C-alpha cells in the first residue's frame, strides 16, 4: 500500500493548487467543466474517495449527516419490521433534505459508547428507544449537539421528543379483551432495561426497569382493569427479556405453566405476540379459542400472521419521518419540541371471547 | 384458522396528534399574544378558520381543512411556556400529509408567539 491519497496528492499530480482540487468537490461551479473532469479522473486513478467529512466539518461547521443511535445490535435494525419502518421514515426526510444518515449501535460500556458517538462527524443525533441509563445516550447528551429522542427516554425540554401515548394504547388493548369477557389477563413484556432479564415480575423488579414504555404500558393495562372494577394486582406480568419471538415463545410456555388459567395475553409488541402464539401452541392451546393474544405496533407481519393479530397501530414510518424533520429543524436552530403521534386499535382474529 | 377482515375500532381519546413547542417566555405573555400567533399559523396554512376561546387557549372553528377542531393551549412555568396543539386524528388521516401540515402550523404559531411575546 502506498501513502494515503489526499487533496494535496492530486494537486501535486496535476500541478494545480489544493484549493482548486477542493473546489472540484465542494464548489464545482467555481471551475471549468474540463478542469473538474481532469481532477476527478486523476482522483479516481489514484483511488481518492472524496474529501474527509470530519475535516470539511471543521472548515464549514456543517457535516451534512445525522446520526441515528440504536440500542440493539445493528442486525436487529434490518430484521425488525417496526425498526425498519422507522428507518424508512428517517431516510425519506434525510433524502429530501440532502442529508446523510449514519447508523450508530450502542456499545455496552461508557468508554466504548463515548468513542462510538464522538468519533463520527454528524450535525445532530436521533436516538431511537434506548434505556435511560444507556451509556451512549450519556455520551450524546454530553456532546451538546441537536438531539431528538424517539420513544425514550423522555428528557423533558432538554431534547425534542417523538412518541405515542403508550399508556392509552395499552389501556385500549386491555379494554378490548375485557369487553370480550376475559377476566384473567397476563402481560408479556419485551425489553424492560439493559439487562435483558426474563421471568415473572414483582414490585422490586418493576421498580428497576429503565425502559419508560414498559412502565407506561403496564400502567395502561392496569388502568383498564381498575376501570372495569377488577384488581390490577391480579394481572400476571412476565418479561421475555427482548423484543424477540424466540424469547417470547419460551416465556409464554413458562407463563402459561405458572398461570394456566390465563385466557388473554397482552403483548409488548407484535414480535412478542408472534412468539406468544407459537408458545401457546406448544402448550396445546389454540389462538384465539383458548388464548386471546393482542400485540402492539401493527407491523406488516401482524396482518398476515395466522391468526392475524389484534394490535395497537402506531404510525412508525411517520414517526421516523417527523423525528428526522425535527432534528433538521433543530440543526437550523429551532427550539426543542414534542410530538405525540396518534394510535389506532386494530381488531383482527387473534382475539375472541373466552370459551 | 381462517382470517377475518380487519376492523378498526371507533375513535378513542388517544386519537389525537399532539405537538408541543417550548417558548422562552412566561405563559401569560404567550397567552396574551396567542390570537395573533394562531392567525399567523392559519395564514401560513392558507386556511380561513376562525377561533373560539377555551381554557388557556383557542379552538379552531370553521373551515380549517386538516387542522379542523384543533386546540391550541398555553401551559408551562415562569420563563418557559409550553404551547400544545392537539389535532383530531381520523382513520382517513393515516397519510403523512396531515402530520406535516400540523407540524408546520405548530412551528409557525410557536415562532409567531415568541415574536409577539418579545415585542409586548
């Protein structure tokens, strides 16, 4: 391998100034088409891939890209339909604004997280559903760049915030089962914190959750029971440990073994609900005849699953689109803002009256 | 197991789009200039709706197109106002266009409210 090719390397090769070469990339109207073509041809021959974004950022104060922090493994971003939909919305807004998009996974330790988020040149950050104690979030907040948080955590007026009314959505889900006549309900949660814990939930465990959505949705489920004159403490609460069908399948078999009289299962997400349906079948139960299952999100697979899932729809693509727009506005100097997007209960075939 | 058609439930209280903007002025200052700020937002949205007073705010009445029935309310604490705009949401509103109209309306009202409050 030879020395690293820079703007100066190309300038020396052509016998022009470094500024002239730089203009070929950053101010193409500042030089003639023939000269620009010669510069780009030499750059291509030498293997030069373009000006360094971070260095350009130092000069212009503008990086031309936004960062998107996920708490999950990056592979999950492309597996989970809900996350993919969010990414689609972000990409829509980014393309319209001519802005690049950089995906940032969240390393588990503060040092790694700090390195991960500070080593990239971006104008601001989108944070998609990370735990309140996530070290990457701490590093991002410390950077002081424009910030939009989606779903969680809620930093109040310190950052723009895009979310849904999780409590109302969960309440609507539970009200649906109660209206069908179910009285023995259980909740199957996905991720409630960074520890990925699973199993039955008691008060001490619940108090340790760092995922706001888990707390909000559980409160909503309990609201419905209270409004129906039932004891909210009778609600069976179980963690799958992740928003993952495999983990949910295993957790469902354990939940139903511990509480065999449950007839209605309220799931944290459609992915959890899909695993729950599989787990119910493993225990010999039919959905919805023996166990009604309600999801959350309305991912595309919810409508095609067997049986099609009753769920709470959230506008995930719009959520991504709006979050990116708010971030771009914040980069232009807009003050932090909050948006609560509407939800919609969708009734399909995974729920029925108890037999 | 056969699939049955999808049916959406009737509207719930959660079926609203709620946008909040923060303004570095006291709620009293922002509330005093709210009518002018909302008028600026309606002009920008090119709708001819009127307004009627509600507690700590205004409700859009008349022909407000995608913003019909919206409520603009001022809250917050001394030195930091929360301008909340609640837009009714219906099944046919699933497209993103209404979201963008509402977001722009909120932004315009907030910016106008800030300017009006600062000038008072």
